[in-house]
C-alpha cells in the first residue's frame, strides 16, 4: 500500500513537474514576446517621428524656396521647389499610410487641407512672379492669406511632431518599464523551471544527480545570458543609430555596429574604456556634471544637449554634431545608462548651406543693379563661406578679363590688385579657361607645382599664382539663357581645405544665384538704355513733329474755306480730300499727345489740377465733342438726376470721355447706340459709357488696359495707348476703371471720380430725359 502510494505520488510528481516547468518556460516565452512587441511598437513610433521630423524640415525648406523664387524667379529655383514639393508629398503619403491614432489622422487631415489651399495660392503667386509681376505687388497676398495658411501649416506640422515625440517618449518609458519588470519575472520563471526539472531528475535517476545538476546549472547560465542579450538585441537591431551602454563608473559595456560606423572604433577598442574617449576634451566636465545630475534626480530618460549643441569625437580626431538621448535602467541593484545618438553633421551642413544660399539670393537680389557692385558682392559672399580667394572672370566677344579678385584677408589687397590688372589671353591656359571652353564646372582637389605652372601664361603670371598659394581650386560657369557670362573660381590656400564634389555642387548653386544677379543687372542697364532712347525719340516727336503738324492743322481750315469755288469741276472731290487730310492730321496729333502722356506718367509728371466740377455739364460737353463722329449712331444720355460735383481736372476728364466715346463709336455698327450716364456710390461719382458693339473676348478684357495692346493687330487707327492713358488719368484722380463685356453683347466701361466735399450738387438740366442727342 505504501509502495503504491509512493509510486502514485512519484507518478504525479513526474507529470506535474514537467507541467510546472513548461508553464514557467511558457511564461519566459510570453515575457520575451511582450518585450519584442513593445520594441516593435517603439520602432514604429520612432520611424513615424523621424518621418514627421523630415516632413517638418521639408515644409520649412519648401517655404524658403518658395520665398526665394518670389524674390528671384529663376527656373532652377522652381525646379528645386518642385523637387521639394515631391519630397514633401512623399513624406506626407508615407505618414498617412502608416498606423495612425485618431489625433494623428486629424493632424494629417489638417496638414493636407492647409497644404492644398497653400499650394493653390503659391501656384498663383509663382505664376504671377514668373510673368514679371513685381514682388511688391504680391506683398498683400503674401502677408495675408498666404502667411496665415503658412503659419497654420507650420503650427500643425510642429504639433504633429510634438505628438509623435510624446508617443515615442511614452513608449520608451513603457519599454524600460517592461524590461525592468520582465528581468525579475524571467529570472523567477527560469528558476522555477530549473527547480522543477531538478526535482524530476532527482526522482528519476538518483545516480545521475551530480551530472544532471551540473547540466541544469549550465542551462541556467545560458538562459540568463540569452535573457540579457534579448534585452538589448531588439533595440540594437532596429536602427543604425549608435547605441552605447555604460555602467555606474561610466565605462562602456555595449558598443553596437552603428556606433562603430559613426565613431570609427571597433567595439573591442572601446569596451571597458571611459565614455570620455568619445567626446571632445573641452566638453567632458560638462558631460560628467550632466550625468551626475541625471542620476541624482532619478530620471528615466532625457535628451542630451537640450540647450546647447552636443558634439562627438571620432577616432580620427574629427568633431561632429550629434543628436542624443539617454535613459537609465536599474537591474538587480545595478544602474546602467544607455545613450542613443545620431550623427547630424550632414543635416547641419545642409541646413547651413540652405540658409547661406537663401541669404545670398536675398542679398544679391537687393544689391544695387550696377554690374560692378554685383560682382564685388558675389566675390565677398564666396570668401565668407567657400574660399580663401575668389576670382570673377567675365567674357565678352572672345575677350576675357578678371573683374574681381578678393581674399578673405583685406591685407592681401596688393596681390589682388596685381592679379586683377594682369591681361589674360583667352587663347592660352589659365585657371578657368577649361570652364570657359567647355561651359562645365571644374574641380581640382589637389594642385601640384607642375600643374600650377601649366596654368600660367608667363613667368610674371606664374609668380602671381604662386603668391596665391593655390592648394585646391574649383571653377563654375556663369550662365544666363544659354549665354556664357563668365566664371567663378574658388581657391583654397592657407585654410588647407580640400574641395570635394559636394563643395562643387554648393559652388554651382552660388554660381546660379550670381548668374541671375548679373543678368538682372545687365537687363536693368539695357532697360535704362532703352528708356533713354525712347525719351530721345519722344523728344523728337514733341519738338520736331508737332511744329510742322500744327502748321498743317492751321492751314487746313484756310484750304477748306477756299475749296468750294463756284463752278469748279473738282469742288466735291477736293472737299473730301481736305476732310480726310484733316481727320488724319487730328489723329496723328492725338497719337503724339498719347505718347507724350505715357512719358509723363512714367516720369511721374502727369499733371492733374483737380477742382470742383459740375457733373451734368461735363456729360453734355463730352457728348457735344464727339457729336460730329456719330453720324449713324445714336448718342443717349441717361438722366443723371441731382449729382454732386466731382473733384477733377476738367480737361483730363474730357480727355477720358473722348477716348472712351471714340472707341465706342469706332466699334459700334451703324444703327447702334452709345449710352452715357453717371450715379453716386460710396463717396464717388461713377460714370459709364455703354455701346452695342461686338463685345470683348476674355483675352481682350485681360489685356485691354495694357500699353500698345490692340485687339485687332491690323488696326492702324491708333497706337494702343488710349485706354492705358485713361486708366492712368483715373487712378491719378484716386478712382478706378473697369470693363464689363461679353461677345455679342456690347461693352460697358465704368470709372469713378471722388465727390468734391462742401460743394453744392448740380441741379438737373434741361436734358434730363433719356433719348437720342
């Protein structure tokens, strides 16, 4: 009986012990799964945060490029805008396709909505700027709705980034908590499993007790090592960032592959060494103080360098900026510190280059449009950022000359002056000749004495080049509209910097901005020359053409009075010829007056002598003036009622009516009607001229008030200046003019003139009834 009870208990133990051990091992597996799950979630959120940071940075870069294009509308800048827009859309799409919580979806919808509106406004502004609209006229939309949407989008991006960082921080804390709790639980489960298996071994084979015990101890040690490795392997394998763990003495205990890549050390070289080996000496004491404060406050995690930039030190001795975070974990009474850091030197370099290029573009666009001053500013910008020496070479009709030679040290002015004065032969070798010939950038990372001698045109020239101490140089062409303007040459001497393809890419960017500035200066000078030539022509028109024309106009009435000779066979024919001659002479006089008015407007000398003028007599006089032209067209005056006087220049206002009524009569067919009237509105009197002509197309309405524009290019009855002058006169009065028209429905011109204050309204006249005049 006792034997059966013993064997039943043994059987039960044999069955129960594996079950308990299996449950314990299952718990270990569940803990490992929980750790991996939290680490996977942390990795996903980290990836989302990185995408949000890139989206925020790309949004800021897109805004800077957009502003740069508005300041300097160049196709290369628009290409960069399109490239940045594509990157921004791609990042936004990646974020939207990821696993988002409710708040993230709301923020992404806000970003998408604001970006659509902002993109529409920016597209219109870019189109207007590309069509030549001055940036000053774009200030209202830029500082209005565009600025509001830009700030709203930036704020939403920052909120999204803040939300992602909070999620990452929360998951990081959760991960540390899970790792801390799972360590003890895993150890307990392993011990339970080992004890159960040990009991089973004792009950099964007493004679193998020692061997079995040793085997179980070996399995226990292996399980602890596996648990320790699993604790870190998830995080280490998820990112290429450097992950470094130090003990309480700040000695390195973990140095992953990412750290090896960033710092240049192999893990075996730094394990067991102080963390100081990875940071510049001048920053070590400050870092020690930070770690002491971090440990004393018992913080779980914190970013390093929240207020000051943090630098690392590579094995080569090179310092570089880093973005780092530190976390603390206590296991079995021992505290370990884990630092996760990223090399951001490339990011900082790109940001600094972009800031410099934007500043350079703004500075060059605001610099005087004098070519020499522009070249001097280009050279100064180059030595501030990219070179010890900068040489600006210009070419014109096969000739080349050094326009600017600048060194970052003003004490080198004598050498710069000698080199600038040295005459270059474009047919022989010199530093930038290959660039001029091939119109492609040139990079010479290292320059030997033999290479320098090959670039000299004479012994004197070689002596000057040796004084430059050329160690490395690069040159880029200055191009505008497929036309070669010259070259920019950057020389590294005393600094010892060796130029790389990345430096050449940056130099090309500066060269594009410089080319645009030079071309703008050239175009400005051409425009000034054209303006001077036009002013000379207008002077000839004013003085040399008006005098004989006035003689013709004075002689015509005398000829017309003498033409009707009684009994003459050519009386009617001569009369018609004289009438045509008179009409042509008056039209020519009107065109000369229009040209002179255009010159006065551009010179800011359009004379407006405003005084209170009664409204209705102005309408009557305007109609009386054009009555002889309206032989088969009805002129109708709509009853204006009692209207106040207007503050206007009477002669200029009659000139406006003359131009508008002349156009209306010209385009209204026989039997048609032209109506004139006025009404008061918002402190102004609005006049109108309506016709029943063929109407205007959408394109015609868009260009109607532009100078020298005509809907019918074959019409030689005018110079296309009348409506432009009308617009200038009305705006000089403080009013506005616009047209309403549809094809086949006629045209209606409306213009406003301010009411004369403290003036008595003009009483209704005898012609207040609408009807043909």
